[in-house]
């Protein structure tokens, strides 16, 4: 991703496009940059108006002229319009803040980063504005339905060191989940090969393939047909905990995706929000060697009727 010459606006990074090359054996169909942008962007982008006001710039921050000719392999930077996003904006409790990192206790239902209909309501965009930290970046991610400890870096120059903690598996993460109670023995290690087929919402386990995802699972409390599990992932695959518990026959309470997608159903029909909390995050600070440990206070609410 090229570095933008435009600063974030309203907590959002500038968008960018690279104009395509000529079609082999023929010329491109656009005489001007305006024609290309008008075809590439939605109608509400107001291409002609914003080109005239200098809102589309090159990789050095220089505005394109309203009648700029089309040129292949050109980087174009601009800010997207932010559409109104009705819906709740729950508080984002800050567990820790210093000059390099911010740790929050993310509520369930809040997206980590801008995606789909969750842009201005995402944790990243809100915190950039609320904390006045325009370079804030997520060091890792939690699914929108997962509550708990979420770490951000405050400055571009230190983000790689903290993101590496998660990419290499050095950061120790502990989760809690409510799911159907299973027979022991406990604890047990679940190792499987996870992959996400193209075009699918679900991650799947591939029987017989070499494991690429591993989780230590322990049952710590039982109430009737449900149990509270402690999950310690040793890898960080997408949907890892949700897929592996579902594969054991214990899908997490409130999961709209596993074992069967039920995204169109109201939350109440699923038993409320996803009962999965990133309870604890611990690591040695890569900059100054200080031990760090953050614990979520998010409630793991048992469904009504649980004994």
C-alpha cells in the first residue's frame, strides 16, 4: 500500500487508486482522468466538482487539474465521502494509553477497522477522533462480535514492532467463550488445518491436512447444558476459535456464522451477542522490555435459563 500524502480526515485514511495500463493490443478508453474516475467511482463521489476544487492529488500531494489527461500507472489519492451510519456507539473503555500504544476493552458489535457499513462506527476511526491520534493503527484485530482487549499503536514508526508480536505468535492471548458442554478430558489441544474458500463467509477445517491452527481448550465452569471455556490460541487464524469449537460440536452461543450461517436472523433469535471475550493479552514490550498485561472486564453473560 503506497504512503498517502493526505492526512486522515474524520479519522479515515485517504483512499487511493492506480490507473490501469492500456489494454493489450488496444488503447485505453479514457481521454481524461475525470472520465476514468467517473467510471471507477460511485455517482456520489462528485468527480468533476472535486477535481475542480483540487481534492484529487498525486503521490506528492499535488492536485490534478480538472482537465488532466489520462495517464496509465498513476497514483490518485482522495478522501471518500462518509455516509451517515445510524446505530449504537457504545463507549470504548481505555485500559492503557502511553506514547506508543493504546489498549481498549472493545464491546461486542463494534468493528475493529472500517469495513462495509461500519466505517465511522469502527473502533479505529472513533479512537482516532476521540483521542486525537491520527496515526492510530490496529496492532491486531478482533471479529466484530468478539468483545475484549484490543491493542493499537499510536505512531507509524513503532507499529511494525507491535504488529510483529501477533504475526509471530509472541503475544499471549486468552479468551473465554460460552458453548454447549462437552465431555472431558480437559484440557485438550485442538489442532486442525483451516482455510477460507474463495467467495465463502466461513472458514472450514480440512480433514487430514497438516494442522496450521492450534488451541488449548479447557472447560472451567458448567451450568446445565452450557459451559464456560478458556481458550488459549497458539496461532492466530481467522475465526480460529469459532471454527474449532464448532468442529468439536460446541458452537459458541450467539454465533451467526458457525456451524450454519444465520446472518439474516435477528440477534435475539441467536441467543444474543456472540459469547466470546478476548479476556487477557500479555506480552513483553518490544521497545522498552516492560511486561504488559491487559484484562477485559467485558461480561460473558449466560443466556436466561442457564442453571
